[in-house]
């Protein structure tokens, strides 16, 4: 219940912010990018598109970094499970020899 109220308040605050600051989002910027092999000149782009593209790019980078970290941890976890299984099977075989 509290989480739902918090989400509703956050949504209302963001809508209010957007309506009060519409000029910031519709302001157009001229983009120039010049390299020897690639060149972009005088492309008009809205600030909202720049913000959305930066958000998407940041999300993709963080997903890639988180995914690679989880993959490495999964490999390490599997390796440790194999070591535990090997140690347990070794102790079980020693117990069988004692009997």
C-alpha cells in the first residue's frame, strides 16, 4: 500500500515537473560532429530526444556491465559447487573405508 502511494506521488511529481518545464524539453540544439572518416553537420535535435537517448545508452551500458558481472559470478559459483562436491565425495569414500 505504501509502495503504491509512493509510486503515485512520484508519477504526479514527474508529470507536474514536465508540464512546468516544457520549454526545456522542446528546445532544439544544433548537433555538429566532425571526424576525418565520419561527419555530422547542423542536425537539429530536441532536448527530450537527447535526454531519452542518453538514458537508453546508460541503461544498455549498465545492463551489459551487470550481465557480465553476473556471468562471472555464475561461473565462480559453479566452480565452487564442483569443488564442494569433490570434497564431499572424498570424505564419503573415506567414511566407507572406515566401516
